[in-house]
C-alpha cells in the first residue's frame, strides 16, 4: 500500500513539473524514468534534465529536489526502467 501511495504522489507531482531546461516535453521513456526516480528518492520534485535515445535503452538524467541533484535512469521500450543511481553521490543506491 505504501508503494502505491508513493507512486500516486509521484505521478501527481509529475503533472506539476515545469521543464525550464529547454528539453522537449517528456516522452514515454522520460516519463517512466521521472516516475521511477521520484519513487526511488521519495521526492516528487523531479525534472527532466536530458535524455539520450538508444535502441538498447534510453538514458535519462533527472534532477531531484530544489538543487536538482542529478540521477541517472535507463528506460526500455517495454516501459520498464533500470540502473537508477545518483550521479551526485555515487555511493547512494
């Protein structure tokens, strides 16, 4: 139940995200990573910083919190995500 609540909060927060980085509106891969990073960090304040498409998996860089701490996520064409890790503090996750 707790995971469901966190996921719902993350999705609600994603609806309020404002992209001020000049990156195009998030597509399915970016949306999946925004939700996954939000749930992993338990922080709904996330923003798309960059995205690099690859057939093997799209690398998405997400900013978290007011200081936009960078997190990395890989999104796959089936909607799954993997490789979520902090780029600011590599010892975390």
